[in-house]
């Protein structure tokens, strides 16, 4: 169990389109499937593919499966929905709620 009191506020969320900016999968894009906040990692569809050896079970024939492995959030950058370019994220208060906005265009991100 981590010693932090609160989960960190991350710049990406589940369902966001992101681009990988560092690592073996650099340059590829995909949708965030899962966020692991206590390890600062995310699972992105089609990115950081690894082979996992699975032992045969009664209902599973086993073999070598390809699956997505978690990637560190610092290696991901949010893709702006309209322009399709990666952008940094800022936070500001709008109507009493904290919202994310694109640093490149200034538009609010859902």
C-alpha cells in the first residue's frame, strides 16, 4: 500500500487519445484503456505490445498471447481532438469546477 494520502491528479484520463513521446513505442497513438494512478501508469490500446506465455487450462488452450503492457504516464501526451496534434494540458476553474484545457489552442477538453 502506498503512503500517499490522495491519488495524484493526472493529465490523462480513460478514453483519451494519446501519443507516445518516448520509449520503444515512440510515435504511436492509441486510446487509454486503463489508468493505474498509484504506479503512474496507463494501458494504451495497440501500444507497448508484449508477448505473454499462458499455461493451458481446462477452458483455455494456452500458448503465446500478445497484450498491451502498462506504460509510464510521463511518456504519453494528450492528442487534441480537433487538430490531431499532441498538446500539453493545463487546469483552470470554470463555473466552480476544475477543467482541463489545451495549452496549444486554449480550448477546454471534455
